[in-house]
């Protein structure tokens, strides 16, 4: 299985892992100082397990099952999206699939059991008795009524026989009890059929739905046209493998909402590819050719997606603003091989560094991507990634090049993540992406394709939030953030902002405080603030937050020395109200009061007056 990881905490576990690796492939990840000759070493098991899980890597943990369960419990959510996770005893005496049983874990467990000569502790009853799960058909098939699968399996486990109708080879070849008059029907069908507790309906995904529409077509109009067309042809929507159209429609809401409603991917073809289908069209149109460069969209897209052996099952049907057609393929379709997807650019904030501070949404988007784009250090902070993902590394300062590369890849139909540390929308890559799109709004070529891609920004924990959490509550009242880099913003403008922050008595988070070529701006900003707030105002110097070399030091505004600050340091300056509260361990909590003490005093006076 792609990306399989054997994770060992001890040399004994690693020895068993190497036996399995020799038979099954995969990579051995070992605990630093405890496992020799590992493909990859890690310092701490919980963080590494979570990073592997977030990356979607199948995990075989050669340690106590409880270690793995406790590490992954906070990440568990949708069982349909989790990778296989298994626990194997260090000495190879036991193998237990923990998660993702129907996503490969049961199969991996059986293979491991064969290699080790033990029994796999598979607990799924159907898998155990029959070697299959009724609700887990092979790729290219869908069970139309999964809500009835448990009852049907219970009947079979209780002694009933299965009656197989149609071409369902994986069921015929299984250990299911079968009889021509079996009480549980397992049926292949393209026709609408709701099924029942004793009738499971399996559909081969052999239909390619081609659609076209005018720009701004009401989504309900296209959906109604498709629905009525399928009903008239007695075809079930479940049998549709994909929705196909012209690439100019990659950002058309009606097409995208239709695909989402059907739960099927949308795939797109350029005009030249669709024009090649003209001899196969039932209704070629010169009007359409003059408009978009091919003689048909709906029929041509359906045929192009379904392949050369396909035929039109529904020829072009029209409404005022939309068209649709359906092609029938001789075997289930793989949407990934048809045309290209609508590209997606996810602009992802990683947080300060540790995977524990990465949001579940960010982890999901990173796991789904085909391409990762970013400053090399930020890509290194990702930790384990999914095999097959392409990394596009850039140097510090290449922000526009990074953003342009990510947009170009998304325009090609790739699923791209552009990564930033902290929050992608705070002094980071999101603004660069939108600025480029704005600047090249009228350009054609790949810029036009990039603008049709989906763009999403997912938040991350910013450096100012992380620093504040380490300190206590310095952001308890009004605050602002100011970048001291004058590479893109004139210093006169930055100076006015610092003066305004001083006048308003804001807590101030200084980003980009110094660099090798800029070493005076922080000193000037300090002096401006000293004109408006006490010399003993608490100042935090927070660097490498969330990383092994994290350091947070507390100084005062008067003693703030720019020589002790670098580009990886956030400087957080308190307001005149910010307080440092001594701790028993010699450190201090820092907080900025909201004003409750004053409110308490007012309330006391009012009580006394009454």
C-alpha cells in the first residue's frame, strides 16, 4: 500500500518491522536513540503519529495499542477519511486493525498475519466470516442503499443465503452462502431501485454525464434538466461516475453545484479535445462551434469522459440555458483519468511550527493536495507528507514567485497547497495571491485558467497568538500588529503607524523586527513607544514558537536590545496597562487587564451609596 509506515519505538519492534518491510515494502520510522538504521527517525511518538495520521499515511505501530489510541484519539472524526491504523506486538505475536478497517486495515492485517504466522484480530463480523464487507464494494461500484447493509449482513450471518443477480464477480467469488432462491438479493442495476433490507442494489459507475450551460445559468435549471433526463431514461444518479464539461465552465456555479449534489467529481476538457469527438455526436452544432471552438459540449464531454468504446445513452437535451447528455461505458470509469479537475489552491497557515497547533482543516487540505509550494523551511515544518506529493521549494524573499507557481499549478487542474507559517492571511501568502490575481485580471493564457481555479484560505495560529498563550494574556485588551520591514512599505508610513499605536496605547506585536540588512528600525520603534508608556512596560521576545528551539524571554521596554532579536522573533510590547505577575518558579505571567477592577470599584461605590 502506498505510503505504508512501520513505526517502532524499540529495537525489538524494529526487528519485527524489518521482517514485514521485506515482505510488504513501506518505510521504517524509528524512535531516535532507540532504533538503529531506520528510514526516518523521530524524537517523540505522539507528535509523529499525529503527523503521519494527518498526512493520510497507513500506519502499522509496533508498540502497545494504547500508545497509538491515546495519541490519535483527539484527531478522530469522519471514519470515511481516516487512513488505516494497526497495532502489532513488538514480538509479532498479535496484529490488530484499530482504524480504517474498510479502508485497507483489515487487508493489511491479513497480510501481516500471513508474514508473521499468526491470526489477525479482525473484529468485523462480515469480513471474518465471508472475507468481504457488503457495504464496501470495489472501486468503480457503489452500494445504492448502504443503510440496509447491516440488516442484510445479519441475515446472512444468521444462516440465510444470498441470491446474486447480475455481474457482481467479487460477491460470486466470496465465501457468501449462495443459492438461486436466496432470501437476500444482491443486485446489479443501472435503473432506479431503492433496494430494501433483503435487497442490496449495486451500481457500476459506467455513466459519464456531460453538461453545458450559458454563463450564469441558474443551478436549479441545470439540476432539473439532468434529473428529468435521467428519470426519462430510467437511469439512477448513483450510476453516474463524473460530471464533464468544457474547461471554460470550470468555475461555473451551476456545473459545480450539480457535481456536488451528485457527490461526483467534475472534470473538464479543452475545446480541441471535445472537437475531436465531433464524428460521434448526435447533434453537432455550428453555432456552438462558433461560440466555443467545438461542435458540441454536453455530448462531446460525455463521450470524451467515457472513452472510445462508449456510446450515447442520452443524446443532447436542452433547456433555456443548459444542455446535458449521458454516455455509457462498457466498464466502470475512473474519473481521475478523464480530462482534468478544476484546480484548487489552498493557502494554508501551518501555525508556528508544531503539528499540535495545526488545525484539522489545514491537515485535511495538506493531505489532499497533489503539490506543496512554499519556502523550504516551511515545507520542512510539515513533517511526513503523503507519498507522490510534489514539493516546490523556494527561497526566502521569493513570495511572488511562490504565489505565481501555485496559481499556475492550480490552473493546470492540480490540487495545490501554498503554505505559510502562522496564519496565511497575516503578513503571509494569501495577500500575495490576491494581489497577483488583481494585477493580472485582464491577462489571458494561464492566468485565465488560474482565475477559474478554486481558491480557499484556511487559518492558522499566528505568532502573536502563540506568543500570547505562552505569556498569559497580554492581548487581553486592544492590540495591533505592525511589520517593521520597509522593503515594501516606506519607513515614514511605518513610523506613523507606530506613533498612532503609541498614542492609542495599543499592545503592539512587531513582525519582521530586524534582518541582516535592517538593524535600526526596532530601536526607533522602541524609542517612539517610550515617549508614551513606562520604561518598565513588559516586552516579550518570542522566537521559534512551537519548535524544539522555542525561546520566550521577558524584558522591559527600556532594556529592549535589537541585537538580541532576529527575523524568527516576534516582539510583543505591552501597553501602559500591561502587567507582569510573578510566578513561584521565578518567571512571570503577563496580562493586559480588561478593566474589571475599575468596574468592581464602581459597583462597590454604588452598593455603598444604596
